[in-house]
C-alpha cells in the first residue's frame, strides 16, 4: 500500500535532523515502542507494539536508516513480525526549510502488511497506517519543540 | 490450562452439567461435548449462520458465544425441532419445497426460520429474504428456501401449528 | 414398462436425515482417543524456509506430536499428477509441478502448510502452532500474469527457466484468411479475475489406522473417494483393500473437493499411521481461503472477424491462464475455455493459444464452471460489441450465428478437456433462445417498457446470453444393483454426492426399471467399501455417467427378475409386469410374486443353482461415454442501476436449459438456482483480492462477498429436451450450467442499462467501485 | 479458528464488574454482545487474558422514556429490542430507521448498544447515530461516574475516552425539537455488509421553514464518526432549497470527511457516495421536518 503526505514541524531543519539520529527519539516516536537497541551504525532493533482498539500485536521490529543526505533526506525502513503477521514499511523523507523555525517534511513510501492482519483486517490498513504516521510525526514535533525550547 | 467453569444448561429440554474451559465456543460444546452434531460450523466469525441455535428462543450464532455464556439458559438445536419420523412443520416444508441440497447450512436456517415465523407468522417474500440474510447457502440460490418458508407459514396457519420449542 | 418416474418431482430420500441433523458429515465423526490437528501456514507468499523451531510447541501440555517436512523422511512426496497433459495434442508444453505435503525448501503461496501439530484438542493444537518459530527469508513474489512471463521475473519453481507451466495451441480452419475477408475485425483485451468456491462446509479429514487389523479408514470431504483410496494405498505402501475411504454427506463441493491430494490429505493419514491414533483435521474458514483451490484468473487478447451482416468468420484468442503455485490439474480449465470460447456458434475458423502461468498464489483447479464461464464471457462480450458496431440487434446477431439443428453432431475438430475430439452431440439451439426471449418478454421490454422507464430517468438494462456446456465426460463410472430379500433395492456406486440429490435421482432410475417405490431404493455412494471402481463427481457428469451405469445395471437386474419370475409363475416374460415391488401376470392380479421372495429364491440355502448362472438378483455394470454430451441453455436478465451509487438490482432472471432427459425437475431447478447464485457472485460480488505481494486481503466471509438471500433474484426456469444420443437415458449434465453464462449476461445488462454512458465492459467480476471508475475514466476522456 | 485461553468472570452487578476491571485493568476485556469481539478472538487478533461478561447483570438492559421526551437506553440493551420498541419508533425515528441496518438478524438478537458504541467502529450505525442525536453517555468507574457527550466519546479508530476501569452503563438521547426530521441512509455491497459510506442527518426547521439545527454524521468516512459541521453551517439559517442542499452535500463530501480506501471502495468513490447520500438524506430529513406541524 502506497503512503504519501507532508508535515510541518515547528523547528529548524538541523535540530530535526539531529533528533532523527537519536534512537531514543525514534523509539519514542514509533508507536508502542519502549526502546530501540542499536545493532549497527544505522540499524536498530526493538519491540513495536501496534494497538488498534482491542487489536494489539507485538512485532519484533527492525529499523534501518539508509541513504542519508544530512540534513535533507533519508530512507527509513521498518520491519516487524509477530503472531498476527508481519509489516514492512519503506519511507523516504525529504525536509525543506519553511522560513524561520519551520520545516516541511514530505514523505512517500510503501507499507506492506502480511499474514492474519492482512487477510482479515484490510479495511483498517489505510486509516491505521495514516494514524500511526500522524501520531509518530506529532510526537516528533513535540520533542522538537521541547529541544528548541531547551536551547 | 485456565480454571474450568462448572456449566449447567438445558439443551433441547435435557439438563446438562459439565465443567468446561471458558474459551470453549458454544458451537464446539454442542457438537463435540454433547455430540449434537446437527449444528454446523461454517465460518466461526459470525457471517455464514450455519451454527445458528436458539438461546432461550432467540436465534444466535453459537460460534460467537462461549459455552459458559449459556450457563443457566436453554438452548434449542436442530435436533430439538423434530425427528426423522416426525418432522417439525418447518422441516417438512423444507422437504416439500426442496429447500435443502447439501444440507450443511440447513440446521442454522431451520432454527432461524422457526424463530422468525413465531414473530411473523405471515411474512412477505421480502421479509423472508431479510430474515434469511444472515444465513449463507451456496447450493440453492435461496429460492426454494424462500418457498419453503412461505409453505411453512401457510401450513402452520392452516394447521394452527405452534412451532416446537 | 411401469408408469414413468423419470422426470417426476420426486421428494428427496436424503432429506429427513439432513433436516434433523442426523446426516453424518466428516466433522461429525467421533472416535475414542481422537486427536486433532492444526497446521502452521506461511504468512509469506514466496519465501525460503531457512529453519523452524518446534521445541516449544512439542513441550506444550496436550500436544502429542509436531511434524515438519524433515520428520516425514522418505514419505515426503509431492502429490500425484492428477491430469496428465493431452497425448493427442501436437507440440504441447507441460511442466508438471505438484503440491507438497509440507514445505521443505521454499514457500510458494501464502497459507502453504509448513508444519502440523497433533494435540488432544483443536484449541491446544492452535495454541501450539503459535509456539512455533519460523525463519523465513521473504522472496520477491510472482503475482501478475504478464510480469510472471517477462525475463528476469522471480521464479515460482527455481528449476524451471521461466514461470511458464504449459503452452497449448489449437486451430480449426484458417483464421488469417477469414480475417482478410472480414468486414469488421474487433480486438480486445479481456481480464477475468479469481474467485473461490466457498462451499459452506470447509474441507476435513479423519484418519483411523487400526494396527491390529492393519486397516486404514479415512473420512474425507472429497468428490473422488476411490482415487483417494488408490492414491493413499500407493503412498502409504498398503494394498487398496487395506484402505477404506468414506465420503459421507459433503457440505457442497463445487470442484475444489475434486482436487487430489491436498497437503492435508497426504499428511493426516500418514500421521495417524505414525502415531497409531485416530486424527481429525477440519479446515477453518480462513484456511479455506488459502489452502483450498480457486479459479478463474485469465487474461485474453482476443480478436473476432465478422462479415457486414454479422456472421462470425473467425475467432482468434491468445490467453494467459493462472494456475497458481502448482499445476496438478493439468490443462482441464484452459481446455474448457478453448472449447467454450466458440459458444454455441457455427465458427469455421478458430485459433486459440494458451500459456499457463505459475504464480505465488493458491492452486487453481476447477470451480463450478471450470474455464467455461471465461470462454462464454469473451465470445459474448465480442458479440455485444459487434452488434453495436454493426448496428445489428443483440439477439439477431446471435441468432445468425447459432449452430443450426441439422448440423448435429457438430464436429469442431479440436480436443476437449477429456482429450477427445470436441463434438457437440446434439441440440436445437434457437428454440431454446426463443423460449427465453418469450419468458422475459424481450420484444415488449425493448419496444415499450425500456423507453418509458428511460424517459423517467431510470437506468434499466436487459440482456440475453446463450451458452453451451460440455458435460458428462468419461472415463467411466460403475454401479451394482441388488434386490434384497426384504424387497428393497440396494445400489452402490463410486461417485460421491455433495448435495445433488443422487440418492433420489439415481433411485428414480432404478425404481423405474424394477417397479418399486423410490423410497425403497437405497443408494450408497462415496464409500470405497461398497464399490471398488470409479473416478468421481465432477464435470457435471454424475447423472450422465453414473446415472447411465446404474440404469444399465438395473436393466440387467430387471431381466434377471423377469427370467426367474417367469419360471416361478410359469408365465412367459412378455405377460409379466413389475409394479409395487411385485411381479404380476398382467391380467391375473393374484398371480404374482414379490421381488423379495424372488430374491430369496435366487439365493437358495439348499438345492443347486444351475451351472453358469449367478445367485441372487444382482448386477454390476459400467458406463463410459464415447465423448461428452453437450448441453445448451440461455439466460436472460433485466436489471436496474442507480447511476449515482452504481448499486444494482436484478429485476427479472430467466433461464432455459436443454440438458436432455430431465430425471427430476425439482432437483434440476435447484441445481440451476445454485449455479446462478455463484454466477452472480462471479459477476458482481466475489473477487479474491491478492495484493502485489501475494497477500490475500479478503480471507473471510466479511470481505469475500457471497450473495445472500437479499441479493438473489427470483429465477424463472424453463426447460427444453433434446435427448443425447450418447447414452440410454438421453441425459446431459447440468451441474455447472447455471454459473457459466452469468458474468457475460451481467456485463451485457449493465452496458445496456448505462447505454447513455457507452461503457465497454471487458472484465469480470465487477463492483460498484469499479463501475464508478470505468465511468469516471470515460468522463475524463 | 479457536480463541486463546482466558479467565472468565460473570458478575451480576455493575459494582462487581467494576471491581474485576479495576483488578485486571488493561488485561481485561468487557464482553457484552460479543458480536464484534468474539470473531476477533476466534481469529486470535485479540487475546485478552480476562473476560468480564456483563450479560448476567440484569439491570443494564432497558429502554426508558425520559420525562422531557428523550430516551434512556441501558448499555446491554440488544439491537433487536431497540428495533422493535414502539417508544424508540416514536421518539427517536432516526434510531429506529438505522438499527435494522446493523449486521444480520441473528447479530441484532445478541449485539448490544453499549457494546457497539464502546467498540467504536467508524462503520457502525449506532456510533454515527448517537452523535447525530446528541447522545450522552453515562460512564461508571470505582471512582464514581461521569457523563460524556457522544461527539467527545469517540477519539479514533476503535478508540474512545473510556478508561480501562470504566464501564458505559447508559445512553441518554435528548428530545428532538419540534419540526425536526431525520434520515439514515447507507450504501453497502450486500444489504448487511459494512456500509461503504453511510449518513445520519437530523434537521430542525423553524416556523418559516428555515433550518435552525442541522446535524449530519457520516459512517465509514474517517477514523471516527465524521460530523459534517461545515456542511451544517451552509444550511443553518437557510431555507433547504435543492440548491442549498446540493451545496451542503458538496461541502460535506469535500471538507467534512476523511475517508480511506479499501478493497471495496476507494476514498474517491466514498467521497462521491458521501455527496450523493448527504444530498438525499438532507432532502429527506428536511421533508420529514416540514411534514411535522
């Protein structure tokens, strides 16, 4: 499934980029993720707990960051598998400065869902994935604002 | 294994007491614990209707009920409607109108129809189709089933039959 | 001959048991010590199996065993080739790749079985399945038929050079010449997508190995118990007489239960012997959407050449057929498509070329219709477009091309699914179509009603679609008819029954011969202990092939009855009549003897049976048709579309069938009603949505939409009878007839209803969303 | 397809139920009609370790008139009871019109109003209707109780403000103003499938036939019941002429909803259907309002 969208952050691009380098920040943004263990330079592992109302699935997850062009763009790959199935998401993010203290992030990507959730939960994918992205970016923006404030 | 639940219920007029695991679906309890295999299981997610039974007279999906929820209640399955040598008027109507082919969906349809005709003894074809909308059948295209329900309604009217319970 | 029972609306013998919950289905089998199985299935459609850790599952309380491919050792063998490629066809390519009991090296479709858990209960078995840890390396998937054949495509079977599973070309006449002479040539791409059979009863199997008697009993939801028995014996190194396969009451077959051997059919009996414990596996609905075979996916590039007056000069079809991950069923479906793409029309020049393609999807084998709906869809779509292009009425252009009554038997000169020459044995097509036109009031509707309703702004459409159905193919079936001392008749045959009412229609055939009540004839089918020889219930052949075998056996028994009775009653045979279970001397009522008494005398306890004669009143007979009998029919429909929501309501539905001699009109109508409901599903509701990764997105009855009572119209059924010369009873099959023309009919009706928007529909199934898209695209242009 | 193991409690009072929820918190799921929950448990998409079954609690199923002309409906009231209740037909015709569209007959015999609302499926008829009718929900917890307006109750896909230790016990539907008409419409593949899109509209007219109150709520048009506020503004203070209604419908479909795509319908088709249904429903609601003297 294709995803596309944009989000305007309340902070300068450099600070946003800095945040994206921090596994703690990434963990905090990925819904239901307690912590991420760094396993490679740009590779992290952890438990992603996806919860949609009563439906909850724990996914043993992997996050990889590739083709980084600081502080402009990079590719995030999230992979996870659990009892209810598996998910794989590849997203390209591209950030441009929008005047003072504003950064526009454009994202495009593919989400692939498989197994049980895919076979009986299809009518939920679209809103779930959109919801999760919104949630993640919202959180990231909160942290960005906090970081800016703390300077 | 989780703590068992001491279940007591009445099925087709007979009282049963048995300890069951809470997760046991009523459909499985009826079929495998009580050996009442007339109730069929077609989807286990509440769409096909083959497992429909009467819970205190109400048609319900036995695959969406845990056996423990029938505690203290009374269940009627297809076996409780009539016997081979003494068919319930609805069963007889299904035979006369060829409302059954492979017969797998039939038990759920019979229980549904028995309850339906009690509330609506003289239904229109539209009402009949609406009442059957929660029971999938792959063999008949529903036409002979609809005819059977009509016939059952007529015979019940003329014979002043009260569907058994 | 006694008063005729053939053609009577006799009530069904099987119904009382079915109506009271007393009929035994496979899941109803209970055996002391019965264990339950659950399978671990792949989430991925295409992946390398790197490893599996089943230790936690094995340790779970209540789990008896967990088996993987490795655990099966040398017993791990792919299933047998069900249908080999046609030996008679020239330069046919066929790569046989068969389904496996459990995945060994790589997963080839989502839901493929990788391991089986045997436990004290199904609940525990499913708990344990969740304990298994699998290491799968996902591979790029093969889903799209065209991409699958492009160089560089990932391979479903690594040992093959491409995903091409088979290739077969057939020719009749000379299309290219015909094309040059044509006034109009239409070329279109037509896409047909996948559906499921979705019988209400999922598959199931119970295997019971008796160590002491060294005997295996298997209850199986199969349409073909005898081949399953033979195959199991061969796989398990047993004599066929050590294996008994019982196909009890089956909750609908529709084709997929003809498929042999499903992984579970290979694994469960093997495990039962291994553990020396009875085991039951019942497929659940979700599994059914992955593990039970499906059908319909084809892409046609088709071309038709016509003369100005609407005569078809030639037809050329090049198409791709999706066989899924394996191809055990050979070329049956594409052959049917090739044979039905000419419909009931007199087409002299025909060229058809199919490439069968492996994909990372569930296996494809026949589903009610079996390639025929696709063939009818393309020819009927082309004729509809042609009728508009040439300004010839949709009925008229068909009438001009129908095979004339005096042309039968009509030799097409290509081969059919049974590899025998495609010959349409008999028929009288136009009157059938005419009757359908009358029944639906075609002229009046087109002349008066439709214009009036259109003025009111309503979008109503009418359609009429003739079609053929090749039925009753070989090889053969057999039956044994026995008069018992009770006077009741026992009949054993090899075919299984899945709701077709065989216990009644077959009983009618026997009762007709022996002058007994239909209820006194007990049919036993689908139990290999009762009858040793046979193939199965498929290709609309039950009533034709088994029916005629039973008829033949009953006729021999009738002869034996008359011979013996004439001795006993000292009366010449021609003065005897069989009536009410008695043999009577025509005009002397009290001079009679009952069949039971005769049966007893034919099997004396003392005295001698004359040399050269057989004891008892019994006969076994077989019937194998020279080639298939071809039925014909016409469906007509009126529907209305809400052009804003694209919601559709079917207002009228008419079918006229000519399937030769009708055994039981009640049962026949039921068969047609059911067929039409699947057809309507195929046309507008039922589509299996596989995403680009081979994930099935609607593996539930909430998202896979089977027509319910509120979607189905009332169906008006008319009959014509053109007896088939190929068999004694004159019967033709009808099991699939209801389904075959519906998608074509539906598309025609939708186009007609939306005439003002000039849609051209070249695909099936449709949906409101799809119709909206087609319309929007048209607007955009 | 068998559910995973769980512990089962069958309290007979709300207090007991609340105690179980307090004890098990997030681990526990409340079982009402179970017509949405149990399928998900059978698929093992949901594996609660504790089920608290409300069905044995006698006093949670009721339909009561409200002195001011509204209705109070107990959380455990079955859809079928609402469907056939004469009082509902008279006082809340919109609800009466919507309920038969829920699931199948057998589902309606078992499914409950509270269950459906707490499940918060954006495709659920009752979820949209409760907002359209200005419903208020009574939530109880060991700490006490609170009333929440329907439109604040639903905060996302299958997500509500309900706390793990809280129970929805009752729904209050306020009386409708005079000259108020409602209309419920949906488009579904098969009659009883999840609606591709559905709409519940309530319009109140004043003596001059001008719209004084307009509430239109869509189902299957976002991650929660989607209230068409902008569309309502278009009609407020206007006479509901065909043009005004058409304009409101356009706005509703373009600005007020956020539909998603699935295998049955693209977001685009859903917007199109929303426009069509909004127009038809507003038109019917207005006519019904005008008929009331």
